[in-house]
């Protein structure tokens, strides 16, 4: 590629691509089950011009079935989503039907028809009507009238304890596949005394950093080198890039860390372990230092003179008192 010949960078949806040729014979070769070129809507493109990122690869034997694109998160989440929906519906059904009314009555006498004393002639409408009437009167203001001798009424309830935990666990399983904390994926705050999501978020940020280096890094590096060739016609080996880590110290935490480093430098300089110039170089090379943008190339400043600085301070204080009196 010559300097200034880059036309443009475009994002191609994988559905419009199809591998043309790939090595499926010799596993010892580097291009084993790696396409040499791709068809993009009828246009043949070399693999170096079509950069792919496949985070969740499948075994080699299954790669052609997945169009060399790997397994998607939606496929991994499908079973867990179905389980959550089923658990949610089951919990809802259990909560709405947790109580069952039981009427203990003389079934033989109630269901027997008046015109015939035979047990084969059954009048089910009388029992059905009685149950329907009880369902109508089942509110707190209703009154059931039952036979003192031959009938009894009871309510059987199912325990509802643990249903919330079952539904929460099925929801947590969905968050476990992409590795996203619940507070970020669903906005659910942790419960309990001194509960915090700080550790989970830190692990999540570390996972993103590793994901970027392993899956996004090769593609970004290729584009980074491509941009250098387009600008200057060559690749400068001194240039590099790095991903910004999502986990950042707060201003208070950064100030505390900087104070600890400063105290360490002061002790080392006073003990003769390092020279002041070396401490300044450490400050200039530290990417987390608050002085990283300050030029420290020159000699260190002279230590302040207590007499001169003190006299100047007294003069400023005196002028301030005079202005207040005026």
C-alpha cells in the first residue's frame, strides 16, 4: 500500500460475508480453518482487507456452520432467558393461586338426585352451584353458610417463601453469561448490610480490559499501522497505543496516592537513596502523576530561603491589614 492511497474504512455486517477458500486439510498450516478470502455481496476480498473479531469461537469442525463468526451472546443467553420467563410466570401463578379453598361436605347426599335414590343418578349442578356461590362470597365481607353436622370449610395455603430468591437467581444467571454486574445490567442494587458492588464492578472493568486486548486489540493495531502507512508511507515502531482502563481513582484517592509517592521520594532523597533529579524523572515518567504534563527537564528549583520568604510573607500580611483599616 502506498502513501495516501487509503480510500475509507467501512463496517461490514457479517451477514453479507461468506468465506471463499480455506484450508481444511492440514492442521499444521497457519491458515487451518481460516479463510484466505471472502465474498462480500459478490465481491472477492482478501482476508487482510476484511478484519474480523470473533470473541467466542467454536471448535474448528463447527466454524463453517457458523460462517466463521463464532457463537453469539444471544445464542448463549437463549436458554437462560427462557428459564427466567418460565420462572417468572410460575412465580406469578403461585402468588395468585397460593390459597385453595376446601369444602368438606357429604358428596353422596349433595350429588344424589331427588327423584332417585340410586347412586348412579348424580346431580352435579347442586355442588357446582354451591361452589360458585362460595367463590362469589369469598371476600373479607362475605359470609359462608355451611351445614353444622355434615360440612366443614378449610383453606390450604402454599408457602411463598423462597419464590423471590428463585426468580432473582434466574435473573442473575442471565447476567452471568455476559459477565455484567446486576447493578449495571438491570440497575439492581445489592441487598444486605454493608453490601457493595464495587468489587464486582472492578472485576467487570478488568474483564473488559482483557477483552479489549485479546479481541479488539489486533484489529485496532492493524488499523493503527494502516493509518501510519497512509500518512507517512511507513510504520513508526516508536508509536503505540493502549486502551484506557475504565477503573479510575477518584480525586481524593489520586491525591492520597500522590502524597504517599511524594513522601517516599522525600525520604529516599534525604536518605541518599536517589538524587532529586532522579525523583523528578520518576514524577515525569509516572502516567498517574499530577505533574505528568509539567516540563521537568531543567534543574530542580532551589530550596526556599526562610528569611526572604518569611519577610515577603510579613510584608503581604501588613499590606492586607492596612487595606482593611483603610
